[in-house]
């Protein structure tokens, strides 16, 4: 509200006192740097605990250090229960410029917690690779309007069914075979479309499980190709 100092206007929701909302209830969580200061009127976590960095802090004794580390561990456990990303089944991190300096450092650790997520939306974030990420339960991924240049740059998704990678920089079909369960692909507005006239046929051949590309079924694509060949003869 307007009564809150702007310095505290973007605190992490899990730092707030008596917060009743959990991560899975958020429609569009934001990946942003939060203020280093913690206003005790609104935040339940002490400023020194929230900003604890072992390589910077100095302690007068090992006992004092162990006490601080114990407090930090306790706070992290409380925050983890509130955030509860591990139980989120649908997540939307769109339109956040996640390729930026801070966001790039934070997005992968956040996504790694989505172990039960089935649907993930990352539209228009200037992302270019998520190769070292595994999303074991994901069935639907929308990463349209980003900077991916290859299907090989995408995360490991052993259950993926629907992929929207429209508006990226994909120029080759290589890498699509990684997705053994993929059924539907949207790939409009990628260099692949004008570099390879038979991109649909090649994608279908590369990924046998695929049923539909850009709204066209496997059968209709190959039937049209046969009809065009017959007309030329």
C-alpha cells in the first residue's frame, strides 16, 4: 500500500509476518532482488539472519557462529515451508526478463524446486538455455518469445506432452528426439520455418511420438506432400 516505505515495497512474501499464502497459491511469482533491510514492523525474519553470509560475518567465538548458523537454518526451514515450491503443479514466471543479471542467477535454483510441476510458462524472458535442469513431472512447457537456438538447450522433461517454442531462434530440428513422449509442438516464428520448407516433415520424422505441429496433424502434413508431388508429376 502507499503507506509502506518504498524501500520495503518488494520484500519476499515468505519474510512477512503471519503470512497465510503459500507459493502454490501465487498466480505469477516474481524473481526479483529483495531489499537488504528488513522492516521489523512487516517482516518476521531478523535483518542479520536474512542477510547472513559466512564469508563476510565475523564471530567472537565458535559458539556464537554455531548459534547464528542454527538460526539461519531454522529460518530457511520456515521460509521453505511457506514458499512450498516443491508442491506447485502449475507455475508462471512470464515477462520477467529472467536473462538479466540477478534473475539469471536465481531462476534455475527456483525451477529446480518444481519437482511436482506439470505446467510451466516462461513467456518472453530472454532465456537462451536451461540444459542443466530436470523437470520430472512436467507435461506442458511454454517458452515462447525467448532466445533458444536449439531444442538441445531445453530442460530434461521425461514426461513432456505439449511444447510451445514459438518466437525463438530455432534453426535446426536436432535435439527434438530427446522428448520421447511429446505429442504437440508449436514452433511458429522461428528461423527453421524459412530455412527448411519441409520442417514439419523433418520434425515428425525426428520425433515419432509427435501428433500435431502448429495445428497440423502428422497425417495431413504427409498427405499434402504426396498431393503436391502428384500434381508436379
